[in-house]
């Protein structure tokens, strides 16, 4: 029988694991971890986006009452090409096309705050956001893009729509810009009567739905609306 000498016990000393290429370094974790201020800004932006989207949905519900001859088209309310493809837009708005004409609707969500309107001036909670000038700017951009795509002058009316439960006091309406609450939006749009046919409104909505329209790519030869020589622009001009 062979007896082996007993091995001397060696105390175990835990060693620190060597950092591997796959394990994240503290510096990398700090770089990835969002800062408190960035996190707060992102949460606020997301909350504002949800609120604006809800306000736009409330306005759209009123337009659905107008019937199938009316069309709603989402459009890039900016000249930026990046916003056109990424959808980066911090305001709610859409085009409404129907027998009464074309309208660029801008949504202003004021919540429970009181609104005072005096001509071009809109005051909410002590601030004066440029809602009227923005509504005119959006309508002008839409008219320019549609006119370039069709080959004829297509007028677009700006409409500023307030969504909220706060009191609205009006001391004078702005010129060349319609103003209404979301509850009155459908009645405001049909108040102008029939200016174009339902077929023309449908064709205009088709043109407005094309991305090339907002990239200022004009259709060669223009867009022909009828078998004859009457165009949508002439009908809108003669009936206004």
C-alpha cells in the first residue's frame, strides 16, 4: 500500500475577474445611461405628442360627420425634407378637401386654459403663440405645393381650430383665417356652400396624398380634371 504525503492546504483568495471585450465598461454604461434631464425632456415630448394626437383625433371626429364627399389628408406641415420622411412634426394639422374647397386645419390644444383672440393675436395663459401666422403659413405652403403639382392655382384656406374645455373670448377675428372650436369645425367647413364637385374633391385628395406633391415635383402637362377645359382652379375662382 502506497501512502502519499498530505498536500498542504492553500487558503483560497478570490480574484477580481478580468474585464473582457464583451463585458460593458463603466464608462460605456455611463454613456448609454440617459441623464435625468434628457429622460425628463423625452417623457415630456412623448406626453405632448400624445396630447396633440388626441386633440387632432377629436377634431377629426367632427369631420367624419360630413360624409364621403369630404376627404382628410395628412401632409408634412414643414419644408424640411427630413421631417417629410421621418414624420418629425410637433404640431397637429391636416388637409380637409370637400365641396366647399380646400382647408389647411391647424390644431391648437389649450386644455382648460382660457383663450383670448383679438385679430391676429392669440393669448393663452399669458403667452401669445403665433397660431394665426402659422395657420396662414401652412395654408400658403399647401397651396404652393398643390398648385405646382396640378399646374393651376389651387387656393387653400387656413383654419385655426381650438381643442379644449377652457373659455374662449373673441374680441375680433383675424383676416383670411377661419377660427373655430373643434365642436364647430364641421359646420364651419360646410358654411361656404358647394364650390367644387365631389369628383374634383376626390381628385384633389389623390394629388395631395402623393409624396411627390410635397417634394415640389410638378406633373408634366398638369392634371386634367374634366373632359373639357374647365379646371378646379377656375371653378374655385369663379364661385368665390
